[in-house]
C-alpha cells in the first residue's frame, strides 16, 4: 500500500476530488495548510501599506491506496491540479506498512 500526499492550490480541490473519484478512489482526507516553496510568497498592498505574504494558503490531500492504483491516482491529481503557473504544488508518495479500520478491526487492503 502507498500513501499519496498532495499539496495543491485551494481552488483546485473540487477538480482533484472529482478526478480521484473517476479513477475509483473512495476516500480522501483534506487539510487546510499554509506554506511556500520556491515562490517565497508575494507582496500585497493593504490600506496603503505594503506587506509580505510568505505563507500562502494551500490544501493538503492524503490518500492511502493499493499499489495497483497509484499511477492512475497520481496522474489524476497532477492533471486536475495543474495550472501551469508557479505554486501548483507537490505530490509525495510513501510506503504504508499497515492499515487498521478502527470500527471493525479489518487490516491491510480490506481496511482501505
């Protein structure tokens, strides 16, 4: 099993969710996040004063899935989240040793 963590722009969340549902994923976890990468934030003007916004709003999506669905899920996220502009985000892939469903005690792929 693998865990995909994707950091994307907030306005792309619905598109990514729909793309993941189309490839057959049943559940995702979404967290509001703030951060910056190479873009290092930007400056804004508020009531005549300029200030630096260095932590930009982002959304973090987490999905645990079987190995055979990984490529389709990554491609779905990449296509749906891409704008072609700086700050589109990142996708991280890690191994998951075990999954346990709390309600039933199911483990492994059955728990996902």
